[in-house]
């Protein structure tokens, strides 16, 4: 069994990105919008901000009151869309219940939608066109590629069908010529599907959902789930101790898909920066 070491890979990608950024005159800049004071969201936003700073990008944090209205948020996005010094825009989800997230995500200019959650980018990913793919699925694809795990003709089973992880990951894997099965809460006999997986990706948020009897001998397992246990420890959706001896490759939690998500956001921000420089015609 070999570990899919997302932490090590993310550090090496960050190093390459830092070199690219250091060669830029004007620095790539990401606007991060946080509405309210949900502690988990604050942690995620700070991690993203620090990651930007590590590679020399600018992170502009907009920490807005939980009383911010839909209209006020839309106005801020509009002004960031028109701000040439902002290359990427990210709205931390979930938003407070009085704000509808879809119109907010749709308002972000597609060329700055580095989270890839707008319908424009979702559609382009589905159509296998150049786009900003969401960071977590992108990170999983990069992790598999770094370990030379081929997807063509493989049966990829994805457990979890959210718009931010499971569905876009299914699209990316299909684009890579895998045979893809997506499972969700209504899937009957989950184990009958997971046992068929050459590559099993799990993004649910339920510790130990995947047990050893649910995994085929020699499978590749990518655990995307993150749950903070009452003792403060972070764990994934896969029973790592029991499942790992059966796997050819498995990603740990923490240190697998998580760091890859952050570095994929940085890559998307750099891509947005390059696209916008190109639009401005300022490429040397
Ligand atoms: P989500 O929106 O809650 O989606 C979870 C998905 O799992 C849904 O499709 C849900 O189905 C399905 N599901 C729930 N219980 C199930 C079961 N028993 N069997 C099969 N499917 C089941 O969550 P998410 O945002 O996709 O995140 C999923 C997990 O990944 C969470 O632990 C999250 O913290 C983690 N995550 C990690 C990263 C990272 O950087 N590593 C990034 C994003 C998310 P229904 O919708 O039908 O209920």
C-alpha cells in the first residue's frame, strides 16, 4: 500500500507557484468574502489567505457582518468584478440562511470564478471545455496524476454527490475516460457499488462510512471527507486502519485531499490572473 501524500505534493506545487508569482510585476490577487462569523468558515478563510501569502499572492479579505443583505453582497461582487486589481473572487460557503447562494455564485464574473461554482464554469467542466474546476475535485485529479494512476477505462465510484465535490469530480473523471458511478444518500446497497471500484472517492462527512468489506483488493481510495471529532482530531470517511492494507494507494486524512484543495485554489487564482493579463494584452 502506498500513501497518496497530498501534503508533500501540495508543498511542491506551492514552491513552483511561488517562483512563477515572484516573476510577476503585479501580483495575482484573490478577494475572499466571508459573511458572518461561523468558526469553521473563519478557519477555512484564514487557511486560504495564508496559502496565498505563502506563494506571494495578495489575499484581500472582506469579512462582512452576518446582517449583510443579498443586495449588499451582490454590489460588492459587482465592484470586485470590475476591479482590475482583483483576479479571483471567492465567496465562502455556506452563506447565512437569509442569503440565497445561487444568485451570488452566478454574479461572480466567470473569468474570476476561481472556486468554479458558477453555472458557467459547471457547464464548461461538464462539456470538457477549459474552465475553472472546483478546487477539491481538481486537487483529487492532480493527486491521482502525480502518482501516475490512470483513469482511462477504470471504474471510478464516487460516494457523495454535492455540487462542490461529488458531481464535479464525476465530470472530471468522465472527461478522463473513466467509467463513473456516483452514489448518494438514496443509493441502495452502497457496498455493492464501492466493491466494484478500481478507484473509490468518498466525500460524505461520515466517519468510518467505508469499511474494509466495502473495498476491492488493490483499489485506489481517496478519502475527501473531513469531520472534526469531539476530541479535536480530524478524520475522514474511510476506516483507514482496516481499509489501507487492501489498497494499492490510499489518501490519509489529514494530509491527503485537504492540502490539495488549497493549492488547487491557488492554481486557479494564478490561471485567472494569467487570463486577465492576456485579456488586457499585457503579456510580454
Ligand atoms: P455535502 O454537501 O453534505 O454532500 C454530502 C454528500 O454525501 C451528499 O451527496 C449526500 O447525499 C451524500 N451522503 C450522505 N450520507 C450518505 C450515505 N450514508 N451514503 C452515501 N452518500 C451519502 O458535503 P460536501 O460539501 O460535498 O462535503 C463532503 C465531505 O467532504 C465533508 O466531510 C466535507 O468536510 C469534506 N470536504 C473536504 C474538502 C477538502 O478539502 N478535503 C473540501 C470540501 C469538502 P444527499 O445530498 O442526497 O443527502
